[in-house]
C-alpha cells in the first residue's frame, strides 16, 4: 500500500504539470529537491495553477457531498498523531479540557479567548461527509461544530488579513533544533465556507482524542492534512513569511500542495 501511495502522489503531481487533471494529493515528488531548485519552482507553480483552476470551476460556495446516517459504516479512522505526548496537552486532557482555550489573534480587531463551552453555545452545524486522506483511504463520518465564519465574525478580521493559520498542540517532529508542533492554513474563502467548522463532536459523541480533541477543523473540500487537530490557536495573517518555512503548513513545507483540494 505504501508504494501505491507514493506512486499515486507522483502521478497526480505530474498530471497537474500537464494541465490534464485537477491534482488532488500532496506531492512528495518534491521531497529531496533543493528548495531553490528550478524543478521545484516549476512543480510549485503547478500547485498554484491547480488552486486557480479549482477556484474557477468549483467557485467559493460549492458544497462537498453530504451523506446519510446509513452511509456511516465504521468509526472515523484517525490520521496523523493519535495521542499527543506533550505535557501541556496531557495536563489539559486530564481535566477533560476544562481549562483549554482557543486563542484567536493576529490581524483581527477583537482578539478572542474561547473555552469549549463557549464554542458549543454558538449555533452549530452537523454534516456527514467523507474524509479523504492523501495516503489513499477515505471514511464517512458525522461531524458537529461551530462554523469558523461565526468565530471570524466575532474577531473581525482586518482588511489586510488573507489567511487563517491553525496552531496545534501535537508535536509532530523532534530534532536537534527543537520540537515542531503541527501547523496549517487555509485562505479566508475556505475559512468562511459553510462547511468549514471547528468540530468538537464526532458521530454523535464528543470528539475523541484520537481524532483531535478537543477541537479540529473540518474543511470538507480538501484533503485530510488540511484539517489540523488538537487546535490551540487561530491566527490571521497576510502572508506565510514567519510561518515555518514559509509555504503555509507543516506538510506544505515538505513539498505537499498548499491547497490540497478535492
């Protein structure tokens, strides 16, 4: 299966280069290429073209397919980190996330600090959608959460804000230069999409730790790596210049497509 996944990613990237496909997956074909190399620049230009084509064809308000309860045939398969080992996370988990807060900062007029109960008190949205992973599997589940647009309305983004950055509590990489916690981003168009929610419920129950408790984002028209888990903060920015390696997310910094659309 691993070999198939790698070939699939490379195929989709090559298809984007040829202009004959709307590339769906992250492109580990970029892994190992020099960051200032000509081939990498060409491939990343193809990622940008994919984004523009999908925006043109799908528009900003088209909905991902939604399903019925009968289509839910298995528990939601976890992706990425399943149980964070970070001490700050384990401390919050031990208290059932009673002390957890979602900080909303950056280019906003009104910075926010919201507890889980405050998010749950907002108007909610429940949707049964399919999670598509870059590794080739998919799973249908029912998600409940607060529309991200409602949180943004409270925070009042400044005119120069372009992107929403998600800062997470799970350490995904440890090295000599320190630990790296997961991070990702979407633009304000996808942030305000009606199916983009801050999910705290899964299949009629509280969101499990293995699926991102206490809060994860659902961006239903994009691949799984575009939906960060274990969220601790949201930051509105005008560029990715000070974020990781400047490409918009942990996996994007390692060669994946920033848009990740499906």
